[in-house]
């Protein structure tokens, strides 16, 4: 399974089993306005690291080549939908067991509130 702990702008994820896991990692910023969150990060950039090395980065989920897959998998895990064309960030990855860090920062150094989500996919 997945275990996690969170700090400001950082989400740590641990895979303890001996098999690869497919995961959906999301950084909600603009989507938070629908939940009454003020000061949401307008354009989050999501970076996944392992041992301080970048594994993947993502911004604007709709601009990703696998946007349809991201949309479909979000529904599968009952994640709230990101609006079409929003600047929320997401990525789908297959990861080896171990510790990972998801970092969220504002594109161009912007600041604001963001939510990091990590879902283990079926």
C-alpha cells in the first residue's frame, strides 16, 4: 500500500511492497475555488522526486499527452474532476517501491494554496 506524510508544498509517499505501483499524482490549485478555498495557487507545477532526483514534472493537466487517461483514472478513484482547460497539474506513473517526494510550486514563482493527492490505481 501507500503511506504518506505531508508538509507545506511537499508530499512524501512510500511504497512498501515489492512490486511496481501505478499512481495518479495531482496538484489542485484552481480546482479548489469550487470548494470555497481562497488564495488558491493559479498555476501549480508538480515535481516528483526520488533520492533528490527528478522522476517527472507536470503542469496544466489538459496539456499532457495523456489528458484523456488522467481524466478517466481520476473518475476511477473518485477524485473530484478538474475543469477542462484548468491549470491544475496531474501525472500518471508506474513507480518502483521506495520513497518519493511530490513538490508543488507555482509556475513563475507564484504562491498560493494547493492540494497534493496521490492515488494508487487499480
